[in-house]
C-alpha cells in the first residue's frame, strides 16, 4: 500500500487500437502513497524498480526490469525505471561500500511524489491478436552484489516484493 502504478500520464493513456508495425507508447505513472522515500533507509543497498513486459500470444515482445532474485538489474537499460541510490568511489566506479563513497546519485521516489515514464515498444509486422501489458513495481531489501560480497550463502534467500501491479 506504499505506492501505486497506472498506465497513464495526466490525460495520456494506452491507445485501445494500434497496428502491427506501429510503435506502441505506454505511459506509466508511479505514485508514492507514503510519507517517506522509496526505498527508505540505506537506499544505496536497496532498490525498487518497474518490471514491464509486453506479450502477444504468450510470447514476450518487450521487457525491462526482469530479473531473478540473484541477478543484478541492467543499469545501462535506458528504459529501466529505477528507485535507488548509486554510490561512486573517487574514480567514478560504482561501489556498495559507504566508506568508499565520493559521490552519489539519488533516484529514490520521494514522499507523495509521482514519477512518469513513457515506454516506446515497436510492434512487429508479423503479429496479430491482442497485446497484453504487465507492469509491476518491485522492491528488494539488498542488491545482489552486496549479498555476493558479504554473505553469498544467503543469495537464494534474497526476496523480491511486489509493491503494486497492473
């Protein structure tokens, strides 16, 4: 109940009809319903993100943010909507050690804030039928890199929680 997601940005919604060969524009809003940032606490070791999958006849046409509990997110993915903090050492390399931190990027979702994202998904020419779009706002209390560095024996216990889905 800490956040909700919707397939809209202001008055933009998913079109009811589109055709193969088109680019489907998927508007998504993530809204915080809580009085603290998401993730809160040690946000440099925690992460929340949007997992978006577009299906046609149970076949994946597009995905972003899809990982298993022991996999790192694909940070270079331009479509990854990430809520976390990233720490950098003095050489600009990512670090999970707070004592090595020289600078930080904070991508947390602030209290009662909304974040917007447009996904552009090309619909191939050779398909027909309905398109199913599934979005989930996910959270895990530790990034897998941190677990691998400090307690690799617990990596299979790292949960991924669903905050909201549509």
